[in-house]
C-alpha cells in the first residue's frame, strides 16, 4: 500500500448513471494504479433529496462493476458530532457568523452574498451559518488541477462568505466534504469537472482549519448537450447491474483508455486489471465536457 488515499463520494439521490460511473472509475484507477486505497463515502446529509434504498443500490452497482472499496463505507449522516465540533471551533475563533439573509434577497443583489450580516453579531442558532472568508489573508482564486492545469476562479465568488450550515440545520456540502476528507486522510480528490468552481471555497476552508488540502483532479463531464450534464435531476438512466461489461468498456473509452481487442472482455476483473496497469493521466481527455448520445 502506498500513502495515496482516494475516494468516491456519491449522494443517495438515485441510482448510479454513466456520469457517476466515470467519476467512480477514474478515482478507483487513479488510486489503484499507485497501489493506494480507494474509499467509498455516502454523502447522505440532505434528506429531502435522498431516495430510500439508493445507498444500498449504489454499493451493489459498484460491486457489480468490480469496483471494490477498501475499509468500511462512511455515511455522512453518522458524522454529525464531528461537524458540530468543527462548527463550534470556528464560531469560537470568530471564523463564522449567523446570517438571516434569504435567497430572495441575495438574488435581488445579483445572486452573490455581499456580507450583509458579517458585523451584525446574529445568533448562529435559527440562522444560516457562514464562514468569514475575510479572516483569510488571501482567499483562493486559483489552484493547480492534476488534469485541467492552472484553474483561475472568479474573484467575487472567491471572496463570498459561503454557507457551512443551512438555516434548516442541514450541513452544507462544502463543510461536510472538507471535514470528511480530513478525517479519512484523503490525499487526492478525483471527481467531475462540475465541482471545479467549488474547489476554491474548499481549499479556503482547509486554510481556515489550518489543514493541508489534498490535490485535485477533475474529470470531464458526460453531457447530452453543451452545459447539460448527465445527472439524477436530469433523469439520467441507471447503469445496468446485470450486464456491466459494455458500460464499463464505454466508460474506459470515455476516459481515453479503450480496451484492446486482445484483452479478455469476459469479466470486469480482467478489464479492470488491464486498466490499472495501463492507467495514464496523459491519456485522459482534458476538456471539461464530452458529449455522448442520450
């Protein structure tokens, strides 16, 4: 085992679709190609969006495709005590504050939060909680991506005090994902390019927590037309658990690793073993979107 630890972290809002498989497969091969660990975490902190049975179905699908994880599966819904501990620490250091601004108000102000509540000293109970990004000497406006290269981010968004706990007491994605990646010792995050814009906020949070951020590798998104990614919200079809090999081969082709004719394609294990040995970042397509057939 190397010191590399990667992960795949789906939300249980529906079954895995082709875009999800690409992210899972890319993160798996990146970890296994260097004899690292590959972990699975279920990001179940948004109950209104979750579908009963989706977590079990996701895990069964990964196994059907030969994507076996290391260590136990972590469920975000079981990490509340740790999230509360970090929220309390941030509050004590005055790195966060309560905010009563509504989405309607923020939309009226151009869609970007302007720090209206930063100095109001509102309670963090019964209000949203925002990070005080002004406490950072220089919020993250650029970072180096292992595939996409030098990424420059919108400076106004980089300076926005983003939400870390919602008014309804649900934990925000940016908070939970950072805390979980720290707790699991994740050394590199491999995920879809739709999350490029949020990466700066997450690296800023690492800095406020005085923790080392992982490296990042953002894979191209599978889209049905420019700007329209495959997603559960767009009713993307679930991938086939009963006959996984054709879809696995399609995902490897999508990632720039077409499987040669001489490779035995009768088992996922054989295909994945070939892919692990031949995995090469220089073969990955560098665009952020690739259009596929519906």
